[in-house]
C-alpha cells in the first residue's frame, strides 16, 4: 500500500456537474466552454495532488447499456443532454488526451462500471485507489483501500464516511439504493421508502435485501416511522426491489483491453494544447502551456486566429536595494490603483509580526519588499522603519485607491506594526476601495470558498503557489521570516499580482449587475475599516471571574455526575457512548429512538434531548452535564487563554464572507454562540466588563426581522401593529385566537410568538405543534387563521417562491442576492428547503445589511465627534460600546437615533439600549 494511488476520474459525472453548477462561459464566437474549464480545472488540481499516480479519466460512451435492456424505463426521466453541453464533449476529450491523461470510453456499459472494474481489479489490490466522483452510487465500491473524493467540494469518503453519510456500510449501499430508488436514473425502488427508512431497515435486520425479506416479521418492531405498514409495502414491491438492486449494482468484471501499465500519465502535447486553448480562448492556460513548452525545449507556434494569443511573461521583483525601492515608490505614487499584501509570522492579526509587503500596479508585474527575514545566509534587507516611513504617506492617502484580498487583516497588521518601536505609530491604511474576497462574496455568497487560491483557479485558470509549497507542513512548517527569499519573493509578489488580476475580472462581473456593485461599494467596503477598528479595540474580560465560574461549573458537573450515578445505580463514564448506551437501554430500558451506522442505540445529543422531553430523569441530567461541560471548555476555561498579552483584551475576528445571507460571524473566540437563555450562559457575559470610569452600552434592534417582514409583505395588520407600537405578539395572539388585545393570556402570546418567528423560518405545522404543545391539527388551524388575518404575509410567501423559482435567486431590500440552486430540484425535500430559504433570506439578509449600515453610521459619528466611546462587539442585531461614564446619556440617545435612521422602512425601527458595568447588566 506504499505505492502512489491509482486515480480514477468519473469524467461524465463532473461534466454534468460542471455544466450545471458553474457560471456559463462562452468564447467571443459563442462556443460554450464553462464545463470544459470546470473539468480541466479539477483534473489539473488532482494531478498536482497525486503527481506520481496512474490515472484514468472515464466517460460514458454513446449508445445504450445492458441496463437499458434489463429495464426499458432506465434513465427515461432524464432530460436529453443540452446542446450547450453536447458541443463541449469533443473539445473536452481532446484536451484531456492532450494533457496526457489516459481516457476511456467503453460501449455497452457506463463509466461507473469501467471505474468499478479497474478499482476492484487484482492489479489494483495492493495499492490505494482514489475514485474522483460526485456520484453517490460509487459509495458501494468503498473499502479498506478504495476512497471516494469529490474534487468539486473538497470532500472525501472512506468506509466510516459512507456510514456517516448514508447510515449504512458500503456493502449495503446497493440494498439502500434498491429500497429508496434513484429518481435521477429512474431506478424505481419501493414507493414511499426514503433514505432514513431505507437505512433504518437495513440496520435493523443487520443485512441486505435478502436478509430483510427473510425477516419481514420483525420490521414492525423497528424504530422507524410507519414501521407497521412497511411489510405489506415491501412484499407488494419485492420484484421491483430486486430489479432495482440489479440496476444499482456497478459491474466489476467489464472486459477491458487496458491494464495499469496503460494508465501512466503521458507527456503533454503542447502543439495540440495550443490549438485547443486558442479555440476555447483559455488565454492564461495558453500562456502557461507556452512557458511549459519552452522549459521542455519545444517551440510551439500559436494557431493564427482573428485575435492571436500573446505569451505573457511574469515580472516579479524582490527589492533589496534603495534604487529598486525608489523605482517602485514612483510606480506607487503614479498608480491609479495599488494592489497590496502583507506577509507575516502568523495568522493572528493582533499578535503576528510584519515580515514584508508586496505590491502590484500592473497585471503580471509585482514586487516584494522583504523586511525581517531572519534565516542563516539571508541577504541584506532594506531598513524596516525606513521603508515603512516611506510607504506610510501612500498607504494612508485616502485618495490613493487600493485593493486587497481580505484587506482587513493587512490593515490590522500595518496598524500594529509600531514604526520605530512606538506602538502608537503604525500605519492607518486608508483608501481601500476594493477587496477581492468581498467582490467574490457579493457576486455569489453561496460559493464555498472566497480565498485567493480558490478564486485564482476559478476566475483566472491559475493555480497559485500554496504556502505549504514553500513552508512545508505540520510541526516542521516554517514561519514566513524563515523562508528563503528565492521562494518567498515570487510567492509574495504573486499574491499582489493575482489580487490585481482578480479585481479586474471580478469588477467587470459586478459592474454587469449594478445592484451587487452597490452592495459592495455602499455596504461591504465601508464596513472593512470599521471592523478592523473593532477588532483592534477588543473587549476587556475579567479573567478572575471566569476562573471562579469555571470552578463553579466544575463543581456542578461533579454534582450532576453523582446524580447520574444515583439514577443509574452504578458509576460509569458519562462521556462514553458505549457505557451510556448500556445504562440507558439495557439497564434502564429506555426506548431506542435512533441507531448509529453500526446498529448501536444512539446516545447523540438530539436523541438525549428527545428522551429528556419525555421526562426520563437520566437524559435530563446528561443534557445539563453536557451543557455545563461545553460552557466550561469553550468559554470559562478558554477565554482567559485568549487574552492578548499586549493589550490585556480579547480580540475576536469578524468574518464578512462566510454566512450566505450576509450576516457577520466571528471566531477566536466565537461570540455569536454564547448562550443567553441559561443563567450559566448569561454569567459568561458578566465577565465582559467595562474598565474603571466607563460603562458598557448595548444597543439592540427589536424584532427587526418581523419588521422587515411587515415592510416586504405590506400587510396592513402587521404594519398597523408596528406603526402603533403595539406588542406584535399580543396583536397576533388577539387575531389568531379571536380575543381582545387586553385579554390575551401569557400562553396565547407565547404561541403567537412561536407562530410569528416560526413562519419566518419556514416552520411546519408539525414543528409548531411540537413547540407549543398542541396536536398537529390544532397548530395547522392556528397557521391557517394567521394567514387569514395577515393575507399580505401569505401573498409575500407565494410571490417570493414564484420569483425564486423563475430567477434562481432572492434579494434583500438593498439588492444583495442569495442564489438557490435547489429551488427547482425534482427532489421535494431539496426544493422545499430552498423555498424556506427563499422566504427567510430576504429578511435575514436585509437585517444583516441594516446592522452593517448602522455600524458604518455609528463609526462615522464617533470618529467625527471625538467622543470617548468605542464599539467593542457586534453580535447578531446588537452593538456593544465602551462609553465614558459622563457621556452615557448622550451616547444612549444618539446611538438610538443613528441605528434607527440607518434605513427607512414602512415601519419604524425600534432600538433598545441598556447600560451596565458588564455585558449582561447592559441587557
């Protein structure tokens, strides 16, 4: 198993996925190229990951297969291949071959069968096998030496991964597919059996179809919804189940005239690639091919088209002399736009040290200025403070426009860089007009990655040098100051160059959608310096109080552990699922609600929570214990360790390009998830304190998403409630329950609140029934009555679903988009999930936009007023400020005004403001 893995690529799967998932691209002559680009990108990435491996790229051949003979309806529901996809097949095949990849198409079988045969061949038995695919059917091939890798999502799946994803072992996947069917291939399965039922049946009988049909009598006893009716259903469709089994089975004995020796990578055909890349207008790949050809001693003549492709040489400079530095200073002063990047000793912007800076003002040209590289034999570098003093006026000039990739990090590094040893004398970067990370995020927030490497590959067809390539991996990884300038210089210069080139590409795409360009320029970019200041300011925490809380939590955990032992009648390890399972299910006889992939009774948190709701005492104690343990490990133990030794404060990092809806998130520490519904969780907020002579002020939008709903739906009932400052939950209760406002009970208000918020998040009648403690019929009646009283809300929901299905996305009030790839999915569960998102996203996204605009407005006010007050935290719809005591009343009124006036809606925005010595008191 020490040999390089055999890599088998499901070309047909990736062709379909690339065509449907990636943006449509065409040449200047109208030839579609997006799928070709996507698949070749994936192959190039795989080749780089497995440089010594044999490869096979396998595509479906034309014509039918043995499965069509077996079942005439096989794949009958699949629509015919779009013409724009069909015309890309031939250039894709030619490109794959020209790159040196062995390509296979075998008539009469599918690509899956060819891959299965190669993977399970005797020749591959002594080496690892990587199957690159997005097809779930392939999970049946996984074993101890065969692993699935989905290059488009970056995920992989071994034996345990299959169990975790599907709830069954790889050897049960065919049975699993046979039971639930596969709509994409028109494999019928057994009607009414979905994934959970299929896995539950197979786990319950500890086998496959044969074992299941031999034990139909035990099916009613299995913990599966509707188990009593399943035996009759299974018996009725037995023949179709076993036919489905045959259809889903991947052949592993296809006669092939190739062996592993035939799957070694060949040399690239540079002439053919030049021809193909010119036809497809892959200019950067053409340039790369020309350079590769030259390095191998070949001269490639570019095919002559209407627009000849010109080879571009990269001009990267490492600046070590004053003359070179002066030359670049002039370039920076003359430039209309500067791309810049910092290199540092680490990724914590508040503690990492500056190592060097890189700049680009023209595509394919960049320079790196090393300042503090310290390895043995390093050449003389320019004086750090002299360089920074020279760059300071350029970087601080608000009229000198700049672009960065995740520029907030670079801004904080430079602000903390302490010129001349004076901590107060850093560089306050101004003029950040663009950020490629945010340009990508605004263009499509649902894209999984917005880092430079991913964006360069996606938009520039360029594979960047990774940090691991020059620094190594693991414990022996070097910090940047330890890397030789021969490697560090081109790497750092590439960062600035790629940033500039990415911006040029992304800006063009954004300019084509004015609403998104406006979101970037009016919401996201103005927020960058605001967040940078909040991060540098940090929050003061009382480490002693956290220590006391940690001890108290530990004592409560000990008490809960003793209580658990008393209930169980013996001692056991509360953290051991195996021991816990024995106690819960064998000794105490609690009902088994769910099983693991290995067939064991589950002790997962969701299962314990459901058992606790049924008033079983031990699960209640266990849930309390786990809650205390999480608070202790995540907060009371961890927060003191995160106090910055230089500032004495905690500095969280805010992320603009993570949540698809536009909401901010935070990490190190994550302050969004501190629980506030428990006394213990609120006590953690008590440790966030004001320094002497100051107070903490918390300003929070009240019911902002419901107010946005009223604005979007234009419902007169909701508009009236908010315009007249009524308790909207009481008003809803009065409407739904048909009582006077003054007669609404506490329980009725609670139910109405659940309805108000539940509908925003797409809660079903079943979910509402569970939450408010009524039966499903009654909860549906409440929902029906709600929509009858608030018809505008129902109309909004129906209108939004229709618009989303038609255009594939929804928008916030300000034009931010959320794309919904599953909105027209044939799978009802996927489609309904996308519809729920479509309804909620405009509200949640608009709320995110409003708090961002408010943060910018508050920051501008505080900066211009000179008041001794600073924003130290942003959590959900709340801003927390540190305010000098004598200014509290003034700041309280002004922040309420600035946040309320951040945007004008059809209903007023209500801002609740509290003050205290700590964060909890301020609520």
